C-alpha cells in the first residue's frame, strides 16, 4: 500500500499528516519525503542517519579531438542544453534533462555521458519509521529526477507514506504516480478550495483514487465541505483549528505525542486508508 | 523600474496575502502572479480579463498506433519511463506514450525505425492580462499535470515588465511560487529585491535557510518578514538572527491574527479591512522603501 499525501496549496499540513500518520501506524513503515525542494519530515522525527547517497543525472561531455562541429547534437536537444555554433558545442548542464539524445545522435561518437550531482537521498531511522528524503542541491532547477530516485526506495509489499511537494505540476506528478491512494490536504478557505479543485483535477487525470483531509477546520467556512459533498469526494480526516497544534508544530513536535487527545483522529485515518487496503 | 518578488520557501506562510496588500498599498502599479501552479492572487484582486494567450512550450511524443510494429526501441531508449504497452498481445504488441511522463526529449521520435512517432507542440496552459483595482495584472494557469512552469513564469514576468514600461509604472510586484526549484529560480533572477515571508516553525526556519542560500547564489538583495511571529517568539528571534547572519535584512513581523483569513473570505486584501495585521504589513511595506520618490 502506497499512500501519497499531496495538496494544491502549500502549507496546508502535508508534513503534519505524513509524520503523524507514520508514527501512529506503529508498524514498520517507509516515509518518503518527496518534497525535495524543502524536505521537512526529518525535523519532526529526529531519527539517526543510516545512509546517504548522492543522486546524479547523466550530462554530455564532448571530446574535442573527435568533434567536427557538425551541430547534430544541438539540433537534437530539445532543452537548449547543448548548443553548437559550427565549433565545439557548449553544454549548459543545468538545462540538461539527461535524455541521452545528443550522445546517441553524434555521428563521430564524440559525446560521452558523465554524472552530474543534483542532490542527495538521506535515510534516517526513527523508531518504526524509515525516513527516506530527497534534498535538492540549492540552485538546481530539476526536482523530478531526484523524486524518481527517492521512489526507487519503495519496496514491494511494505507500507509506504509518500509526502509530495505542493502544486500540480511535474514534481507532484513524479511523486504521486503509482500511488494506491492520494490524500489531498486542504483548509476551509477560498485559497484552500481553489487549489483543492486543481489538485482534484490532477488526480482525476492520473486516475488515482483519492480522499480529502481538511486541516484547521473552523478558520474559514464550509465551502470545502460543500464542494466535497457535491463532488462525492470522501473527507477522510478533519483536524480542528487549535492554536496548540500550530504551536506544537512550530517546535517540531508530533501531535500524536504532544497532544494525545488527537491521536484517535490519526488512528481512524489509518483505519480508513492503510488498513482498509490490506484486508 | 523596480521589481519586488515575494517568495516563501515553505508554502502557506501568507505570501499571497502579503503580496495582495502590497499591491493595494502601492497604488496602481503592475502585479504579476508567478505562482502559476496554484495561483491564488486573483481570488483577492478579482481581475477582469482583457487578453488571454495560449502557452505552448516544448513538444510531446505521440505514437501512431497503426504504424507501430511493436519493436520496443522507444521503450528501450526512454529514460523517463514514459513508454508503456498500449494493447495487442505478445509478439504483436503496440506501444503508447504516457503524456504525463513524457519530457519531450524527442529521442524516441528520432530513433523509431518505423517513423511512427509524431512530435506535436504541447499546450501547457494560458496566461492572461487583466484589469484590477490595483492596476494591470498578469497571471497564468498551468494546465493540469503540465510541464515547464519555469517558462510560464518567465513569460508572466516578461509581460509584466513590458506593461509597466508601456504604462510608465515604476514598480512590478510579483507573487512567487513556493520551493527553491525551477519556477522559483525563474521568478527571482534579476529582481530588484526579494521579500521572503516565513513563519516561526521548524519548517519555516529550515526552508528559509535554503531560500536565502538561493537568493545569495543569484546575488539578489533579500529581506525577510516573519508572519504569525507571536506563535513562537523565541523561534522568531532565532530566525531573524539567522537571516541577518545570512546577509538578509529583517523587514518586520506580522502578528497571528484572524483578519488574514477574514480578508480572504471577503475577497479583499488585509490592508483593505484593517486591523493589527494590516498595520504590521504597512510597516513592512514602508521598510522596503520601494516608493521613496512618491
């Protein structure tokens, strides 16, 4: 069972839901932090570092002694990552997607691929949770290859919770593709509803079953609930607006530990999601 | 012409609420919503759309089913996991491209022995020019599951600057996206000043650190403000001290106040309904000193 936690709007509580759910689950679980631009799960779990691996993508390197400046590579590249002006081509590494097209089209075999670092994957152990988080290097533009590398740590049959980046574009898609169920976290405000609609469109386009988590219930109105009711979208968890939750979050604490009265909420979410699928 | 870009690193810190207030305080300038993934500024500024433009960017591979012989060359060459079985039985299979996974590199198109793969331009979204009570606004909508948000961000910014020049405005106010990746880089390179709106939480602190290394990387003058600062005063002080050490300016603090949500419900900017938060935001606006000459 792979459960992905996503949201159109940022800051609605993806991290809160992910880490508390993982802890409340009790059994061994992998938590994949795919918000590689700003990974936060580790701040709440404080585990011990078990492993670090560097993630690279292949980029072209041109052998000048073989290149005759024919320009075929530049014509093949769709990303303007290799450009030739009748001489040895220039490579713009941060534009390169690593498709390998230039090396393949070069008639003189003058291009070989070398690895370029884009980030790291860090594995932490924290009790029942194995946290696997991607961390994109600052200044790097492309999150999807790193997200795919984080997801390569999924293991068949083992339960996994996947904390996705916010939004609805390529990094989010890279994260939630292949999940069994997506939880869309939102808040009962105009911004929350607007971005939830976009997220719903996205998961529908991908054909993944989904439900909604409404966070900070009480700050706005019932527009998100009405939307879910009319669209027959299940609301699987409601977290009330409680300043103590915000304060506990601010200190990096887990709600299920610092405010045990809310533990039941997460246990019931587990019943409705992870356990349902197992039986 | 000056350009202020408001970003946050972490999402949901109040970036859009602050930007909308700035747009009101600035009088009639030019506003750009570069959070093209989850654009919310229009929910406050109620734009009347004057122009719509399609946003096309890159290409996508499409296999012509009738011409596919099922040789599997595309499957073997694709590095993005975008090729999948599209029906037929073994030995007689045909392939198809998952448009969501395709990154438009064109390698399969070029090497398909049957030349059975088309490569049309991809429609990724649209961008709009609108009238608002705070002046002209440029905003966009990225298509569902679409790529190239960075290019769309660049388009929105370029148009906003063009319009500011045309209308003889001195300031462009940009609502940026969360994170530190491609759309963020596209929204802040070359800006006059960046304001980072953060919050006094462990996540806010962690994400701010990464955003500040990004703005330093691109050499852009940066100021920060802590929203909901009284949620954790100690953390606020720590964040401000860290920001100063990282070479950023501290532009002010904003209280934790219901008026922010209340304003959003009424489709108005915080400074339009008043209250303690509004005062805080006005102070930050003056601190930024972008309209000294006025």
